[in-house]
């Protein structure tokens, strides 16, 4: 199966036929139609996992990449992309690794170009691979580099999955110690496609303490468990707001909800990120807090989470 896509490379519009390498498999149907979904029995759960694995493509490592970490959320607007950016920068800041990459897999709403202050189209290498754009020592790739900044991406699911395949396989990542993937919100085609095609070392689930967000965070964590992706832990974002004038603390989205969810799932809470203007302003300016204000409490919180992630993968 093939489709036609228009992307920009080296300042030129390129009309390209995109081949879809995926088998005719619809993983979502395994969730919606399996009679074993609601059963707590271990044997039935194992049977369900086996059913989901039928017809799936074999996972193939990304050349040169040692560890792939995905940052996900069940719901949009919980700070997933902000966490992914600062996690990648935090890993690099610890200094025990050499190279870190950041892949923006949120094709419909790419945020990495703005947060990392990157513009322009990637050049092509001698091997006809896209060369990632770099800032703050992080190699970045995003669909936002290939289309106009304000252009909506109106693609159907198969084209999205093919685009993800190109971003994963047609990029000259070089030698990376860590590749952090900023996933789109939810539990749809992109999450399943990446999980089933790339050996992922671990997933980080981001949520606010709000009950509505926690419901979707649980779905996200359980989805990764069903496709045999280790969940490294949860991040509680926007956990508390401290008044800059009186230091009074307010739990705007509730208190400790993500911690309770982590405990109920048998997972770790990797850290708490406060609701702070410094985090929002620095990302909007393209200078994330880990690099613009590395000694702040907000930056230290991200770096501590990065250290927790690295410890679990060492």
C-alpha cells in the first residue's frame, strides 16, 4: 500500500510516495474484541498477550541507539512534552553519557521545534538519511521540521504510522546512548506501532494528580504492560503551586493522586514536578528550565527524574 506525501527537505518541497511496511493488523481490535480483557486470570492474560502478538512485525533496533525511552500520557495537556524535553536535557546534564537524542512522535501536534528553539529543514546525508537538528547538545527530529510551522497535518492513520517509520528508520541518529521519544497522548496507532516495531527499554508515564488524568494514565500504563514494554514509573506533574508572595502551597489538581496510582499499579513514582511559571516560560522561549536555570528547584526535579530513569536502565 502507498500514499503521496509532501514534505520539505533542504528548503525544497518534495512529493514522495510513501510505502507502508506494516502488515494488515489492527492492534486496537485486540483490546476491544478480546473476551479475555476483563479477566484477572493470569493464564487468560497470557493468552491475550499471545493473541496480540500474532502477525506483528519483528522488533528491529534503531542503528546506533543503545536505549530507547518513551515519555507518554493518557491525556493531553498534562505536560508530557515539557517533561520529555527536560528529561532528555537532564540525562545529558548528568554527564555520564555522551549523546542524547529526542524524537517528536506527536505528528499532529509537534512541540519539540518550539521548545528546543529549532527551525529549518533537516539536510540529507550521503546515505540519503535525514540529519537531526541539534540544540543544547541534543539531536532532535520532528515532523515539525518537515512542514510549515502553522500547517495542519491532516493524515489518516496509515500515513501517520508510515511517517513514524520514516522518523525512526530514515534518520541518521549516529551513536546515541539514549533516545527519548515524546509520544502523542492516548493509546492509539502511534503508541502501538512504536511499541511493536522498536525494542523500548522503558516507558515514563506523565500525569497530573487530577482524577480525570489519572484514569487515562492508568490506561496508558496498562497498555504498555500488555505490549511487553517495561513501565519505569510515573511522573506527577503540576503537583503543587507555591504562591510567590506568601509561599502558601495549593494543590490545584489534587494531592498525591499520581503517587496512589503508582502504588496501585505496583510502579514507582519517579518524581514530582511543581506547577511553576518558570517551567512554562522557559519552554515557550525555547530555553527549557534544565538549561536556562539549572540550579532552580524545578530543574533539579527534572534532573532527579532523569537520574531515576538512568538508574533503572543501568
